[in-house]
C-alpha cells in the first residue's frame, strides 16, 4: 500500500499563529456572535484592574476621564489631554481599548486627525456620537440638538479614510432616542451611518427599562453589530440582551463611581478618627499597588541592566523581656500606631535596600513575628546577655551587616549615612545625649574626639569605650543601638565573639562590652547625629514613639 503524499500545508513545519493585534482583538469582540463586554477605565491603574478582572476589552469613558481630571463632560478636557491619558492606559495593559470620542472633537478634519493619533498609540477603536461640538452629557437635560445627518456621515467617512490599521473600529453612536426623537429617525440615522462606513452602531437610551432598545434591535436586525450602554436600564437581565442579538455591552462608568464611594468613606473615617487604625486592614496594601504597577518587572530589569547591588544583611536583637506598660508582650512587638515596633524598624531597613533580615528572639518568642524575616531563637534569653544573642546569629554575620537593637526607632537618613561609610565598623552615636535626660541604664560613649558641630570640621572620631559609667567630662554621646559592619568588620566581630567565648565572658556579655573590646583591637568609627531616634523603654518613650511616627 502506497503512502498518501502529504499536502504542501501538511508537510510544512508547524508555525504558531501570531497573537492578534489589539485592533483585531477589538474587532473580534464586537463582531463575534457571542455577547461581549467592555469595562470602563479612566487611567493606567484602572486599566490594569480591568485586565486583572478578566475582561477582554476596555471602554475609555469620556465622562470618567474628564471627571478624574476634575473636569465636566463637556469637552473641557481637550482631545490631546484625553490622548495623553489613553497613552498611559495603552502602556498599562494588553487589552484593546475602545475610546469614547464624544462628537469627534469637531468636524471631519478633527475626526481624521484624532483617528490617526489613536492608531499611532495602538488604541483599537473610537465611538463618536451624532451631536454638535462642544458636547453635553447625554443624561443632562432633554431634546439636545443632533448633528446634521449628512455632516455626521462626513465625519464617519473621514475617520475611516484616516485609519492606519484595517481592523480599527469606528462605532457610530445614535443619540436620537436620548434626544426624544422617533424610533424611525433613530433607525434612519443608524442606517445612514452604516452606509457611511461605521463598523457598528451604539444605540443609546436613558429610559429605566430597555424596551426601546429591544424595539430598535428587532427592527435593526443584523445589518451591523449593535452596542449598548445599560447604565439607566441596569436592572434588565443580561440574558435578554443575548436574546435580542446585542453584540456588546459597555459597563460605562462604574469603576470611577465605586472609587468615589470608597474614597469618601476612607477620607471621612480618617478625618473623624485622626488615626489609620480602622483603615489599614480594609484598604489595598501598598504592596498591592507595587504589584499592579509592575515593580517586580522593574526589579528584574534592574538585575539585567544595572550593576549588581551590594547585599546587606541585618540582625535585630529582640530577645529581651516585656514591653513598656505591657510586661506580657515582647518589647519589640509593642504597637506603634497600628504596627509593631519590630515591623517599623524592619520597614526602615527595607526602605534602604536591606531585605535579608534575621531576628533573634527569646521572651515569648512565638509572639515575635515579622513577615519575610528569618527567626533565630535564644532560648537562654533569661540567663544570657546581648552578646550571647548576637552569637546565636553568628552565621549571619558575614559580608556587609547591620546590627540593631529591637526596641529602637530612627530616621532613615541615619541608616543611610552608616551604609554610605567606607569604614569597617561604624556606630551611630547621639551627640546630644546627657546623663540627666533619661532614667535607667544607657550606653554612653567615650571617643577620641567629641562632636564639634562645625561644618568645616570633618575629622573622624573613633570609639574608645561604651559603658553606663562614662565620666561626664569624657562623655561624647549615647550609642543608639545601631552598628554597620563591612565584610572585614564582620570577621572582626566573629573573632571577638570567639575570644569572649574562650574567656568565659560571652554568656553574660553585653553589646557595650563587645564594642569596647572591638575598639581596643580595631578602629571603630563614631558617626555623630543630633537626636532623631528613640530607645523605647518606658511608657513615656512609647508615647513619644507614637508622635515620632
């Protein structure tokens, strides 16, 4: 038996069909026999939300674009301003966009220029309405004047002659029923527009039922796809639109309207509460915004195109006991205006590009939670000091490393200054600290040079001692609980921890002891600051922290 020869098409290698252009995608939606839906959007973010919701096309509403600019829907926004918004929308989404072109923004000449510019920006279609320029929104007033039929047909022909993609859609919107004209005139106008080249007809109505829409559809038949905007007759079941042979439904303004409701409620609640406590859990997160606008893609692009960022790790020492005024709660988890102290501290680190965070926890360790961080347990927290807690995270003291107490807050510029230092070990010191400022133990600093305050004096200062008993005449400030180490500095700290372990002083050693020992062997740079930080030990500190944020 002979093999049947393959046809040339069968013998050819398989080729994937190219993805349809946006122009072709919109044409397919409107000309498809199945009912399709376009959802309103008015800027790049709302366009992304429409795509995320699963719609296959966008209605760029003239009303909502104007309103989002704080303008009336009366051509107060120029067509070039609308074009700028459309460009952002087209960049933000892969969906085809049908734009509300109002009356075409003028006569035939304006229409053909508009269509060319829309095609240049990949906008898949335009809908123009048969009213006079400047337009008035269809739901304002009665008996609005309509364009001369022949003149409007000229606008349609000019638009179709100017499109640069054969699939570009021009939809003619018939306003006869809105203006109180007869059904016969609506049908007459629709047929004239179809003959002039319109790809589809949008029949509009402001009645509360869809009766006249269905009457129009029955007499129109299938001469051209029929598009509707059921804003006023919203209670009509969608299946009735299918039965009537409607091609496309436009949900015309509901994203903007829903956002107005949400913004009003949020603004009123924040104004009344003077707090965000009742709001944060009910609104979109900042991370959700980052996701929508594509921060992940930017980070990936940065990895491809920018020099590699230096990796900085952080160790937060948070094993100590109860919070100020709340002894049953770990100190690092005290609430500071709706966020834990630990979360706020980590947020400052992350804002400066420090994402590899280890937290050493001890007291009520199960209550110490920080998303995205690695937890290290010091189960001997009750009988050991800070140096032992740090040794629990010794494996993380590698490369460039930050070490911070878990009960401090500071302005970001302090951290950025430390990260910008070229020294191997640098500590943050508050030069304004005075012994009488605060009760309780404090990490006082003696350095080889005090803070001068002169912009002309840029000589470096180096640590000599950190302790609670520094003499007043030797006092240079208070250590703020923040250290930055280079890779070499990290190696020095690991060596010092090993030495303290060998000498039997690691278990009960604190960070001031570790820093003083380190300064005896290696240069430890003192970076002076003047306030702008808090060590939260008491209820007064806690109250101040809530003002600080």
